[in-house]
C-alpha cells in the first residue's frame, strides 16, 4: 500500500523515470464533475523540468492522457486513470549509476530493501513520480474550488537565507506565478533567482521553504486522533522528495511564546466564530476551525551536484562519483505545485470523510 | 478509521477523559512474545500526570489491565485489548466548560464537526487518549528490542529558549530518566526545571522540542513513495496533542547548506556501508540506510492557563474564561514516552511490512 | 487487520472465550444518535447460550457495558467501546483440549499458524467472539432503521432436510421471534425443534440455512467492482463461525434457468422503477436496485459431538477424543442475530460510502 | 476503495469497456521475480472473447503491456502497471442502450448511484474489467507456484443441469484446457458444449458452476476472524460479474449430514498431520489446514439475450428492448481464468500476511 494515498479520495501512483511512463489511478472521485485533460495539464506544466532557467533542464512535454473514468467530459465515479509517457530516455547518461550509489540519493537504500533497483535515473524515487500526484491534485483542487469554495495555493517563502514575509490571508495566485521562482514578493524573488543561478553555474544546489495555504476550509474537517488534519498534511509533505521538515501555524517558532501569549482568542460576530490571531494555523485538536490553514515545508538542497564526492560502488568498495550533464539547482519552484497537490488531496479526502460520518455540512 | 494507526501492527484507541476509561486494541502483534502488564506499566508511569512537581497534578494511577490476546504470559497473535479505568472524576471542575469554549483547545472544533461534545475534561482530545498509544508502544518497543535489536528513545531537547546539545548516537536512557524534565544534560535540565516551575507559579505554560531517536534500524525499512519512513514518523508526531512541527536529520536547519555540503558521503568498511555524516537522519528516499534515525518534534505551550482570556460561549456570544484548579505548565516531560511510543509503532509496522514483501532481512 | 471489518463504519473485535472478556470498538458511528446499553442488550440476549433448550447450555448473562463514545445518552462520533465480561470459567472441562486437537475445530490450524493457542474453550475462534459483532450490529441496525428506513432481519429457513418457504417481502420479526428456533413458519418450526432436540439427546448436531433479508434499501448502495454489495455480504457471512456457503437471489438454483427466464423485467409506475421478479436479490452489478435484498447462508453441523472421534494430539500422535459436558446441537437459532448484525454492518458501511462519494441520496 | 483488492498484494483496476483501455496496478509484489508479458498473456487469452465458438464473438486481441515495475525482466518491488488498449469500438451497436436500461444489467443501478453512466457497452461493469484481475492473477499464480509450491486451478463443473464429478485432488490443468468449455471430463464437456451451442443459436444463455482448487497450501494461511480464508475467497468470487453463490468444502450439501458424520478426523503419519476426509475444504476456523482447498461458484445465465424483454427507458417509461448483434451464451469457460486469478490473489495476499505476522513458515 506504499503507493496509495488517501482513504476516500484515494490515489495510486506508478511508474519509474525510465520505462513506459508514469501515471496515477484516482479512486473515489465524485461523479458528474466536468473534467478533461485541460484541467490537469496546467499544473503538470508548473511541475515540469525545463520550464525555466533555474530548474533542471530535462526536456519532456509531460502531456497527460485520461484513459478512463470520464464520459463526454464528465467524471463517472469510476477510477480515473491518467498516464504520461516517458520520452527523454538517455540511459547512457546513467551508465556510471549502474555501478555506484549516488550520495544522499536512494540508490543504496533501494538495493538494501529490494535487492534490485532500476539504475536508470532515479527509478521510482525520481521526482518524476510526482507527476501522478500533481495530476490527481489538480482534480482535488477543482473539487475543492467548485464544490466546497476552498482555495489551495503554495509559494516559495525562503531560499537558503533569503526569506520573504508573505501574508497567507491575502497572497494571490497571480503574484506567485508572476516569476519563475514562485515567490510572490517580486523583490525577494529576484534575489532568490540570482542565488539559484549562481548555484547552477557552480554545479551546486540550494534548498529552502515552501509555504502551503488553504483558504475557505469550513470548520469541522479533520479527525480527532490519528488522522488529524495536520498529521495528514505532515505525512503528505514529508512524502515529497527532498522534504525534511513540516510545521504549521506558529510551528517551531511558537515554542518561544508562553501559553498565555500563544492562545488564539475566540470572538463572535454575526453568529460566526473566529479567532483574532491564528497561531493554531487553522486547525485545533486536529480539526479545522474555519481560519486559514498555513504551514511550511523544508526542502533540502538537491543531492545531485556537479562535483566529485565520496561514495561506494555496488560491490561496497570506496570510490568517488561526480554528477554529469544536467542538474537541478533548486527544487523549490517545482515543489510549489507538488505542495498544492498534496494539500488538496488531504483536504478533499477529509471533506468526503466528514460528509460520510456527519452528513452534509 | 480516524482512531486506528498502522497497517500490519495496527492499534485502535478509544475512550474519553471521563467515562468508563481509555484503552487500545493492538492487532497484528507477533505470537509467542512474552508479555504481561509489567511490560506496559513503566511507560504508562512515565506518561502519568502527577509524576513530578513540573507536570499536571491530576491524580490517577493509570493501572493497565490486559483483557485479551495473551495466554500464560505469551501473546497469542490475536488482538491484545488493554484498558485503563478512569478514576479522577471531578465534573464540577468542568462546569464552566459546559457553556464556554476554551481558547486553542478543540472544544469549538468538536462541536463544529460533530454537533456534540463531552465537555467534561477534554473528552477524546484529552492527553488521556495517549494512554492507549503508550501502552501499545511499549509492546512495539519490546518487539523492536528483542526481535530486531532496535532501541527507541526520546528526550527533551529544548524548553522555550533553553536548549541542550545531545548526541543521538550516544545518549543513554538512564541519563534521560535521571531528572524529572527528561533532558539528559543535567545542567541544562536544572535550568529547564526552574523555568517550568516559574511558569507553573505564574499560571502560565511553556513549550519546546522533544528529540526522538532510533538506533540499530537495519537498512531497508520504509516504503518508496507515500509511506516513507519519515512521512509516517511525521504523521505519528503531528498526531500527538499540542505538536506543531516535525523535522528530521538536518531538518529546517539543513536549508542553510548547499547540496555539496549537505550530502552524506558513503564509505565502506568490512563489507558494511555507512555514511560519514548523517544529515539524512538515517533515512534516504523514504527508506532507512542503517544510520541512526533522529528527528525533532515541536510542542506548543499548553493552552490551559490560569488567566482570564477572551473566548465565546456555546451560543456564540463573546465572554471570557479563566482556567481553574490544576494546570500543566509543560507537556514535554510526559511527551517523551509518547514520542517513543509513536516512533516504535511506526518502526515495527515497517519491519513487518518489509518482512511481508521482501522476506526476512 | 484480521480483526476489523468495514471501511467507514469500522468495527474491531477482541477477546477470547476465556480471559478478561470480549468486546468491540466501533469507529465511524455518526454523532448524536441516541444510544444506551438498552439498544444493544436485546440482540445479545438473542445470541446468548442458554436461551432455550435447543442451544448450548453455557450460562453467561452476556451483559454489555458501553465504556466510551457516548455522552448523556448520545453518540459523540468518537469510538464506541463495548465490553462483555467473561463469567463462566470452567477450565477443568477443557483439560483434555490442552493436549488434543478437536476434529473440524480450529485447534490445529491455530497452532500451525501462530505456534501457540489458548486451549481453554475455543479461544478466539469461539462463537463468543461474535458478541462484539452482534453488539456493533445492533448499532448499525438502529442507524439503518432510524436514518435510512431500512429493516434488516434473518430467520432459520432450513434445518437439515426440514425446509420452510418464507416470503422475504412480507416476513415479520415477531413471527421469527415467536419460537425458539427462529423459523417464522410455526408448523415447520415445531418439526425443526423436534429434530434438534433429538440430536441433542443423541449427542450429535445438525446444520442448515439462515436466510437474511434487508428491506427498504434505496437504489444506489454498493460499489461497482470489488466491493459489490453481494461480495461484502458474502465475506461477512463466510466470516461467521461454521458457515460454509452463501448465495443471493436465485443463487445456486438460478443456474437451472436460461437467461431469458432469469432476467428481472423492469417496469415503471409513478416515476418509480421496479422489477416484476427479483431473481437478482435486490442487487445488480454490485449495487442495490431498490428491491428487497435476500440471501442464504449455509451453516455446517457444529463440530463438537459427544462421541469418540479420531484425532491427533499436540505431539502429532494418533488418539481419540470425545466431547464432554455441554454441546450445541444446532447453531442456527443463535446464528440469526449474527446474520442480521453482519448484514447491517455491511449496509451501513455502504450507506456512508455512498454519502461520501455521491452526496446525500 | 471500491476498485482495489488485497492488503499486501494489492491490485487496483481501472477502465471501461470503451475509452482508452483497461488496466491494473499491482502494489506489493515481491522484488526480483522474473516477469514479462509472456507470463501474463496466456491467461488473458483464456479470458478473451472470441476464443471459441461458445463464447461471445467480440474481437479483441487483449494484448497486455507492462508499463512499470520491472527492470531487465525482473520485478523491482515497485508498482506494476499493466495496460490493455481497447480496440473494438462499435458505439453504434450500443445506440439503443443510451436511452434504455437492459434488464438484469447494471445500467439502472449505475444511474441510481452515480447519476451518470457510460452507456457504451457495460462501462465499468463490463466483463472487460476482469482483464486487470486476470493479469494480476497471473503474477499471483506465478509467485504461489515458484515461491510457495501452490497450484491454483479451476474448471467448469456444471452447465445448467449437466454436471461432472471431478476430483479436486487429482484434476490436471491439461485436461481442463483440452476442450473449449474447460470441463476436465471430456464426455460431459461434449454435452455441455452442445447445450451452449443450442443456447447461442436460440439467442439465449445458460449459467452453471465453476469449481476452484488450490493444492499445496501449507497449514497456517488465513486469519481468525473477519479475514478468514473462506471469507476472502467468498468476497473474491462474489465480486466476479454474474456470480450468485459460493460454497466451500461440503458447502450447501454438508447441511444434510450430522456433526458426527461431517467432522474430518485427524491422523498423523511421519510427523505430518492430515485429515482422512476433507469436508472442511482445506480450511478450519478460517485458516488453511494443509489439505486441498476447493469451492464452487454459481454463475447466473448471462443477461443479454436476443429476445424482446420488458424494461424502462431513462425517463422511466415502460418500453421493451431486444439484444442485438453478438451475445455470450455462457460465461463459464471465460470465468475459469477469472476464478483462478481471484483465488491466487487471495492466497498470495494471505501468504504475505502470514509472513509479516508470524515470520517465514
């Protein structure tokens, strides 16, 4: 079950970076939703390598095909199978990977686990696997938007030491998409882009923070104990390649406050309850409270660098390995649609769970 | 399914802070494991309120009873049902909670979700619910220790601004248990205790960071995509009451490095592969690499404080509420066994999954 | 996960025939349902040994206690934990079972699987395990009745060669409960009772058929492929102790017809679709069609008989074993509430699934 | 989750009879298994329409493609995605189905459930969906054969009133495949074929019984309570299109015996336990006992017949409908590989579960 996510809106991804392609099966999608490839492709284009000078130059169109689950442009309620063919097969670029484990990649751990690995590219651990998630997430975002009035978005908040202060309540999608690094503060974005370019030229890489936001989530989504909304979001985010941390609301910073300072006071106006601060990040006791949900995800610098590094070969002898050809100086701009997708998948699943147990809200 | 955790070693917790008690059913435990209440009680005692002057003074013995799943002191392979009776019923202390929502608690969100709540104590959202997890975690820890040679432990690393530097490779359980705050650095622990005492007297509370460690995990546990080991750990930790963040290995701090600096070089010695640094935190591509797993969990300051705070009542009118009677100035000492339990539950589940798919390792 | 059933209305049973008791945790119950022990006990009394002269004379009151999940007589939406204490501990009656495997019981297979077994009574394989199911089923029946207008019932249709012809459309609960064998045809029931009494005196046992019925199920419950309504019912029924077969609608008898004869013609009246025959048994393509659901379950004769039979001991030597003390000449009267419970559990789960994916029907 | 089956060896099927094709994702397959399309295609050919004069003449090659999960002819342990393209698109043949519901098909129930349906062919309810199951089952059969020494097979036991007596212990695959009806008794097979031919010419259809067999299953597979081996087999079989019943071992016939007659005596020889009769059908208490597993599945006569029948249209007005073009006079020959596939899927899942909880057997 390692390759499925969600309980009621359940996705199963498949595919390696080399082979017949990558894809996803979406099970549990509500019927009668208008859906064509045009709803999916834009997010795949935002995830695609080669979309700008600051991401990995791998050239693939990543064109999605819906193979099942729709009829005359509407969902049937049956599984939606989506497929993106692999195009960019350059096995020769990977020849050295057949015999050596790349440091801080999953080459070694896959062999330790399975006793076998597809050494052409990252195999299943390739960022290419996220195509299925982003495609499924596009459907989830559409359901949230059209049926629940929920808007999901994400942006780059920090690249190494360069940080932007963004207000989750007011940030706009068009400002995020206004530059290639996907940071809605244009001035900070320019600095980030310069740093990433510098890293690209140096054959090195940088990490940073993506902030995810969901606005309009009604109070009542999420489950009391294990499937708390923040727990499912944490899992979703830590399942993304290169992610190393997650915090929500006040997060790690909140520990500097006392309880008295940290609590979010409730107020009521016109029969509606709200909080005057939002250190909880929109979730209390695992359940949404109607405020904006916002959280951060830390992504490490991408492991592939154009420098010789110590490693071992498949026979467990010491050797060195140097990245060759293209590399991705910063995963963050492409991580933005991934964070959005995973957020939407968590939320739509909980929306359906809430409807199942407690009826229409 | 909100109240179950794990796929193959699966626990289901039940119970409110008031009512017949709290408990857990453990399904999937390997048979023929020696097991009695004496294996469980010590961890419950570490979780118990009233264990020291710096935690909530609520008085309960939290005595566990095994109701099923063992025979002549050994597990049968059938579900292990464990039960802790509720003793400390002081409903009058909660009278005001019947009509007002406590700020930054789950009172309001439970009503938003379910349209009903048990206003006596925290109901299902009470820290009392973690009894079941800690009891099940004690079994998981025993299996890991005896059948896989894995040691799981946790300690308080930071209380507000007071931080300790602890080496996950060498920290010892007895040093953790040597003081009431469960920080293995005695000098720092003393400072932490003073701060918490001060907070208790001030009717306020503080948060901080617990670090979790697993040593001896063989390479190969964890799943490639959604059920990455760090993803399941993140979910486990964010499902704990009052937790707001999780990071693993280099975590949020790792974003300050470049890829070249951040990568963990592989070396081999005597046919065994290891890394010379451990920024990955023992997990690469979602799968353990044989190094020590270590991660941090941020806990916010406890929401109950002995001060008047703005809130609303159940009729959605503005009012104020002041905590009365006892309060918990710092959840961290009691969070330590919770973090250990959830870590062990994640690991034993993945150990069994690895055995299922790939055979004995 | 062997001990859980259902996806959204999920039950987990625990307990052996000897030990602290047996119980069930019900997860996913809708909140605000009026619920006390008085809703559960009547079905447990119908399942109880010693209820009449034709069932096993074991004496237990089987008194249920709700330990969690309700507040002031209403469900909270949190897990409902129910517990029945074991009373009738007569280990000495089981002494011989410590060293010998009973034929056609699960003694041998439990040892083959787990390498250990609780030889006192049937352990986990005891019919006592069904207490948890029947208790949970009582809640499911209440939800179906009150929230969906669905009535679930079952009755004994055949004991060995003595068969009754009952109309699933019109059979009444009070006629089923009018006699101790739970066959709504009084004349046939009398014959059945005589046969069972004869068997009891002869130290032997008989099997037969229970028919299950659900009336008022709206069209649209059930899932297209693997979780067809009849598939989930089949699994539910074959999970009952001593069951050996399941068929639905025309069932095994339907194979004697041609397709032309077998098809159920549709007709419409006043904007409502119905079928003029019901060989489909209320389900088409895995989904309910609005007609009455009815199916049969075959139960073998109970394995414990008061006669010497060939078997092996735990050291795998040939020996013989003779049942001692009490025995159950016919499981059918007590199987009736079990079949009802499992039917209700399947239906309420699908009702919630339908609500989740397709909204309120 | 309606479209997934299995816990550890988990398949997810997708696809309608019209559209981009049908397929399956297999998750949890052990790594390093030799696997190419040549392992899959033979079973798909046995399932294929047009394979003989007694099955539906629809013309499709049903050529399978493995899109992921293998590398250099071996499984990687990652999801195996398999795809069969749709070829035979004859929408005009289905024009009448756009406005009328076929009797005893799922047309009406799909609309009742989803509010939409793909009226071209059977959509998701088409037998074409079973391609994914049969493809996945071919992998499961290979694992069982090579890694556990288990042989799975099935055959036609009865067509309407024409029944064969086959010994599950000794029946051979080559005798099953020796004729087009897949009944290993050649003389009875000839009669069956004549009856089916007659039905085909009459534009009518017949049903019957397929018997499934698993030989070499070690004692210890299966779970005590809900996931009994026979319960999972029952669900698997009742999830097949047109199936109406399941019984195992003595089954419905066993109710004519008394307990004394019905019990299977144990004997031991050379340290191995066996039973001298096998009325249990190889399973006791839900767990395999080492004897041959055998069970029967009832399939109704196919609903499509070439005769005018009463039905309603999509506006709920009374009308009639007559099947046009090709029809399938008997599903049984093609059901044989489906029964084998589902049996293998259940068994391999339980083999992995046993390994997970109890270690290598």
